[in-house]
């Protein structure tokens, strides 16, 4: 079996798997929202709490994507 890079696998699953694509879109949206908070000249306590919440959601989406990638590779090897 040909070795596939992580980026190639992400690209393939983004195109072929609706659930993976939705997670990738959520992950990108969380990153955009986090960046917008970090770009503010003054960050309030509420902003900091929202940033932490978004970072947790972003990490959860990343973990789910990683699990889907592992499952895909495991089924390809079987």
C-alpha cells in the first residue's frame, strides 16, 4: 500500500467525507474567531473566556478529525 501524507489524507477526506468536511469547517471557523479575539487592541475578561471556550471546541474538532483519519487508515490496512 502506498504511504499517504497527513495533508493528502486530510484533503481526500475533506472532499469525500461530509462529516470530516463539517469538522474541518468548524475547526477553521474556531481558528478565525480566536484570531479575531487575539487581534483586538484590548481583550476583556469575557473575551478571554470566549477564547478559551473556542480553543477547547477547536481542539475537540481536531481530535475528532484525527480519530476519523486513524479509522480510515486502519480500514485501509485491513
